[in-house]
C-alpha cells in the first residue's frame, strides 16, 4: 500500500469513527479530521499535534487569532480560515478575521474585479473510481479526429463521423473504437463542452496534447495510478522499464491475462510517447520535468480549477499539472503571471508562506477570454522565445 493510499484510508477511518461516535476521537484526532478538509493529499496528524503543542488544547486553538494560527509551521491560509469558520459557528471566535494577504502586482493590460469563489482548495474526497483495463489507447486517432468535433452540431453526428472514418475494416471495430474515444473525451454525451471549443482554437498539436493527456488520465484510472504512483516517484531516475510497469499494473489488475497485459502496457507507453510527456526507448519509458505551451497550461488550469476563486500554489503543484504532465514548477509560476497580464487571473500573491492566485472567471470564461484577447499571440510568442 502506498503512502497516499494509507493516508486516504486513515482519513476515511477518522470520518467513520466520528460518525459512529464523536466522543471516540481525541482532541488531536478531532483537529486532524478538521484539517483534512483544508489540506488535501497530506498527513495532517503532525499539524494537529503542533496546534495542540502551541495552544494547549482544542478550545484554545479555536479562540486563537488568524495571525496566531499562521505562526504554526505548516498551517497556511486555508487551514487557518477553516479553523476560524468553525470557531465562529461554535461562538468561540474573538474579533474580526483579517487575512494578511498582499499581491506581487505588475501592470496588467486591464484590471478584472475578482469574483467571490471557493476559499478552500480541498474538495470532498471522491470515492476511488473502479479500476479497469486500458487496452486500446486510440491516441493516434484522437489526435486526428478530436479537433474535428467542433464541426458537428450534435454528439450523434460526430459519433457517426467517427464510425465512418476510423481506419478499421470492421464496422463493429469502428463502432467500438469510436466509443472508446467518445467516452474518454466527451463522457457527458454532448459536444458543448470546453474541450470542443479549445481544440478548435489550438494552433498546433503541442497545444492539443496536454489536454488530451489530461482527459485520458481522468478517464482511465489505471493510467492515473501509473502517473502518480509509478512514474512520478521514478522522476529522479528519469526512466521506468516495461517489466516494472507490468508488475505495478498487476497490483491493481491482478486478473488480466498476458494478452491484456501487453495491450495495457502498449497503451500506457503510447499515451506518454505520442502525447509528448515521455519518450519510448525500447523497453523503457523515459521522462523528465519539462515545459509546455501557455495554451496547454491554460486549458488544464481551467479544467482543474473550473470556478472563480482563490487557490494556492500547493494545490496547483500537487495536482495533475505536476504529477501527471511533469511540468516545470518555475515555468508554471511564470504562466500564472502571463495569464494575470491577460486578465484571466486577477492576482498572484507571493508573500512569505502565502502563495496563491485568484482566478477571475470560470472555465468557459477563461478560455473565451484568452482566445479572444488581442494581446494573446504577442504574449504566447514572448513566452516561446523565453523557453
């Protein structure tokens, strides 16, 4: 069991014990449970202990000021606000909550009034998606046909187009492979989604590939597991071999036979290689931290954070943009400022331990605003010249 799985299981057990009988939880465990809703993907038990060590007991934690909470190492703005919200609901808060947040501000092309959005990065932890084989990647065909989706008025018309044009002799094969593609990229069964608009705007496959990689891993749980628990930990080495990947896959899919194993491995290698996240080198897959395009960054950012609001760098760097796409941290930071200059992002704040950005619009708004902005080509060219 990985550390991430163990942590998720521990959080689930805390919730179950609380629901069964809240008195079963110690003060530290109660604080730990609270912090899980503000801090995703981390073991928060040490932070709960640090709060008790600093203030003495849970009642004193709840009456601590916002500024006092921020003095505890590891407690950021989101966790401090959550504690303050709970304190106010229980009538224990003292005085106003004043977040000491500033902005590293550079002249923007125009100002956008930030809208009220989510205050916390963490979301209710979803249940683990059912694991299934990923035996037919269809990456080549996805690169060819997904950009055509905007030409069709209905999902059914696009499906009929795929069934006619996919390069297979058998009609049943074309129908089956069309379903694979549509289920991955249009699971809602409709074309009026941000991906359709985005692919119609893409100037090159380098803009398109990150969006496709993101959606494939969203749709294929085993591919996401490989990215987060197999490829990412191997980043210092820069490579993994096919046999080690086979052993990893069998941990989650122990019942698949040799033929299916070979198909899954081929699909995983194709996904990385054809979408330029890694390179195939015989029996090895090689990869490294790299940069992308501003357009690709925008699409995945807007997909991961689809609502206006304040989000932390930690949430950005601890999600698919790093763990799946392997994008360079400093490059991602620079893209935040580029999007700030175009008004998609209202503010970027980097003051001491507080590093966050404020999205000014939702996913649809961000894409339309960017591609309709008169300065975007100049900014994109400037960015390309600097990489």
